[in-house]
């Protein structure tokens, strides 16, 4: 694997990233964790616009399916101790003007969220880290997940007319992790918390309940499901525990249980606060991109080595403290990874080529 790195921006405490179709062309967004901007970039890393300058506190962003120039984002989540005022906003480019930013819904302590599509219906899944807070490091009120049907027309929603969220799972301590899963022709979500890993399946038909599967009972910060070893079954790959220092890949056994298959061998004092996670096909190979914010602050790409019969990894970057990573294939067919290297305030673009 040959890596060409380019620093495309400096952004204080850069954090959240997502793709966006902007004026008919592929683009992506990068937003900050603190009171700092959100930037829009072309797929080649050219800064196109500043979507907002504040308030920041952006843990997650996602485009609204079936639209252009429109996305949802978390605002005002600055830390687990400063997120009571967190909300989800609608950001939309106005014709010939700037960006309209308005409230979709208040969501105290919302850390991750996503839009899941099934049966022609869009569902909003909101994952809140906790549900109450009184003092620093207060974890007495476990987190929860909330959901709502996301209407096609979002124009009626604003601060005084918000989308109503309904609780669908409670008692989720340190509810931190979220990843999108495409399965059986629809979207699902993998959610990680102190109670383990859950898969959230939207209703099969309007009005039906969500199906929630508890697939692992090990405290987990983030998790992804993907068939990494090519056996036709998805491996469960986990960062543990909350903001943890352990990387484990689990394999599904004959009894339908996830059992440990591989663990990163680096000393855990070197892999503190593992945070960036992205599962993808990189150069056609199922891969897991992972980065950590303390210790050596490296970012690696893990994949299955068929000849060796085990997992191996390559370094994507070193000593950068990546908070989040995202892979896409650009319009020229090239593999690209965007990294928000939070600990050095650096937004990086990596062009990945075969050796």
C-alpha cells in the first residue's frame, strides 16, 4: 500500500466528517469539536465554503438521503460534561445566498446519530451518551437511543416546531459508538455502550416496532460489522472499553456467538483513547481503519492476510491523534481517506494506491 498525504486545512479540534452532494458534485464536510467552523471541501480537498463559524460541538453529521446541499449535524456537544444543550440541526445551502441553519430537534447529550432507510421510509436514530448530568464525570444517568420517522419535507421544522423523538432503548451507559450497516436490502445501525453491542433494525413496515439485537455483552466504545476474512460471515470489530485502548475482532462461532479471533498486540499504554473507526473496501480489500488520540497517536489499516491466516496492519499515519476517519472512492476511481487529526488540528487527505 502506497500512501500520499496532503494537509488540506488547519482546523482547531477538527472532529466530525461526512460526504455531501453539493451542487451536483461529490464533496465532503469537516466540522470542529469546539467553538469553531464547519468547512465544505471538493472531493479533491479544495475548500469551497464555510458552512458556519460557530457554535461547533459537532460529534456527527450526515447528508439527508435523496437531497443535495442538505445535511444534519449535532451542535453544542463539547464534552461528556458539557452537552446538556446539544441538538440536531438542519443545514441547507440557500440559492444565491449562504447556509440556513435551524433546529430539527433538541437532543441533550446526543453523541451519534444516523438516517436509516427501509421500505421507502427514512428513520432518524439518535444515540445519547447519557440522559442527565449534575457534576463533572457524572455517569449516574445512563444513555438511551431515540427514533423518529424523518419526513421527506423538512421545511416545517425549526426551534419552535421540532421533530418529536421517541425512546426505543434505555439503560445504555456511556452510549458512544455508532456505525451504519447495510444488510438484507436495508440500513441498520451498530451501537456500542457499556452493556455491549446492539444492532438496531428499523421497522419492516410503517408503524411496526424496531428490532434490537444484543450481539455482545462486553463494554464497547465503538464497533463495526464486516466480513473481513472472506468466510461469508461478518466479523464484529470493537474498540473497548469506553474511549478505550483495546482492539479486538470477534468471529461468529457455530453456535451464533461472537468469540475473540484477534487482538491488537501493541502495548495498551501506547494505544490510549482509540477513537477513529471506519470499515470499508480499501483497494478492494475489506479493511478497518482505526486511530487513537493518546500514546503513540497512530492511525492504522487492519486487514485479513489469507496466506498468514491472521490479521495484519499497515500504518496510515503516525503521531497525529486522529479522531475520525472516512474512506471514499473519488470520480477518478481512486481510494481516498480523510482523517481529522484532532490532536494536531490537521485535516488530512490520504490518496491510497497499490504498491
